């Protein structure tokens, strides 16, 4: 091949690079440290409430102030101000005011903090077969059989009759007990084994074993259940009807761990979408005095349609921006808010399915994301005929591509499965509803929505770099 031919070939054709081959030894050291910090975040944030607590604690340590405090003091909004908004402890926004007027638009990264899990039902505790169990209702799109035969922890909040809030975390400390959902032994599973995979364990069969020792005299019919309530009452002051006003989630009692002899991958619960949330958090912490206002949204309820007063369908994000504009402009008019949102540019920071060599037939390899090839841009999600998708404009994709190329960020493209295979959505549509330019952009994942998911450390790091460059330069 002649030099001229090769130069021409390299110029007009493209090959997505393996990110590991593009970085220096010094940067590799940085990304390993970054991944270690992420694993700590993942282990300490197994629910959206816990994630918000961690995020806002970090934000405060880095000079971010509560928007409510600014409103109470009627403060003038100035460039460089670092502000956060806390929405009911389950979603949040952190932002840095830019030099330009907020009406001129913002650079936004939208992520979500909720992950698939099992929610404890409002009246869950019962006894059967000499065991005490909790009834659950699965949250999000899960393969139910994956939740059997693994150690489970309970996280949540309970409010007692006197209004006292009890934070509950059982099963994470190595000295804690864990909990368990039983499966059927193969010796007796003849009928189960011929069922569809989706029917092998039913939703009503996801009952968590929480106790086995009876307590009480002969007049008590459910002595094991009573024993469990006695333990909860003695330790936490909880009575049975307190379950009705509680939010308790069953999550895997596992820690994030390195995978592979080369330690290039991370397995953990909740990569979807806490990988993008962590990358976005770290990105905005490294932004200083931006030209345009920068905002990171940490939403709830994405896994169940973004509804509710903490999901992206609610008004919490635009209410925060409206309050901010009102502080910046004393003659506030709602059109100022509409202009700010419509003139914004946004990355919908959500994970994408990565090519899985054990299941190669569900993705179009030419349009699939791969572990190790960098942050993933997804022009559209949806299902089959792009149903319910946000389809990013070419002009905006060009803008994002140029930012990534100029900042030496390896990136790739992704699509959620072959055309008729399936599909899903993100919060991109909610941001696009404001009129903002939006594209999905995040970390590729293998084993998505399982109790233990898999990502590449370098994809996480490139996502962080991409988010930081976007916040600064878009």
C-alpha cells in the first residue's frame, strides 16, 4: 500500500479505537484511581436516597450552596455561583452559573439514580413453613429469576408514629445477616424447567426469607413472624403498620469488584445509571467559571417511566431553573424560563447495551457499542420503528463529535439491539420536550438490569472526560 493511498484511506474511512491503546501510562494511573472512587460511590449509594445524600455531601464540600438558602437571602445571582437543589431527597440538580445570561441556554447533563430492584410491599411480613418472609414488588425491567439464590440486603426509610425517621441498612456490613429468595432444587424442578424463562419464578414468588426461629408461647400462631417483629421493634422501634409508610428496597448484598486478571472491568449493582451519574458529578466539580450555565440533573423513576414528583416528567428541574432566573432577573417572566430551556444543549447521560460475545445475535455489530472503546453516543433509542424515541439532530451530533475529537476523547456509537429485537428509552425525550438539543451519551454495559452488571473502567473515564468537555465547551 502506497503512502498516498494509506493517507487517503485513513482520511475517509473510520475505525473505532480501543481506548486503552490511546492513553499514556500517567493517564492510566489516573483512570484506575477514578474507578476506585466510583466503586466507593456505588457501594455507598444503592438507593436513590443514598445517592442524593452522597452527591450533595460531595457538592457541599466543593462549595455548592442550597438554592433555598439563596432564595431566603434574596441573593443576586452572579457568574461562578455554585448551587444545588434537593428534590425530596430522591432527585437533585447541581449547577454552576455561567457568564452568559441563563436565558441564553445551559449545558445540561441529565442522569438518573434509580436502578432495578425489589420494593417491599406495604404489608409484607408473613409466616409460612416455619419461615418468616417479606412480600415484594419488583421495580423496573428485571429478569425475575436472577434475584433468586443471591445474598440480599435491605435499605430504606421507615417513619414511626411519632414522626421519627429510621434509616435502615441491613446486610452490607460483613457482620450483618443477609436475606434470601429461594429457588427450586433441580431434583424437583421438572415442571419449572419446561416453563418459559420469564415464568420460572413469578413476581409473587419473589418472597424474601428474613427469619426462622420461633418466639412466644403456645397462644401465638406465627411465632417466627413475631420474633422478627420483636427484633425490629427492639432495635429500631418499628411496629408492623410502620411498613405501610416505609420505603424499603431489597438490593444485592454485594460490593463492586474488579473483574479480570488485568482489572480492566468493574462488576457491581446499579451501573445503570449510577455510572453516568458519578461521571457527571465528577465532571461538573472540575468546571470553573463557565461561559454558559452548567447543570447536572440526577433524576429518579427513570426505570418506571420517569413519572412521579421526583421523575423527569415532574417540574422539579424547571422549577429550580425558574427560581434561579427570578434571582437573576427581578422582572421575571415565564418566557425567560422557556428561552433558557429551549436554547439549552443536553447529554442524556444513560448507559447503553454493550456487545456480549455470549449473546452475539441480538445486536448489529456494525452499530453496537463495545466495552473498552470509549463513551457511547446514541442517536436514538426507542423500540422497533424508533417508537417513543428522541432522535438527535445531525447539527447537534456534529457539535458533540467535534468537542470529543478536540479533547482527545475516544467515543463510539451504539444502538439498543437489532431493529426488531426490542429496545428501551431514557430521559432524553423529557429534556427534548423543552426544545433543547439532546443526545444519549454514556457508558456501555454488559449484563444490564441484572443484580450484578459489568462495565469497563476506561469507558467510565472517557464518559467523565466527555461530560467535562461538553459542560465547558458546548
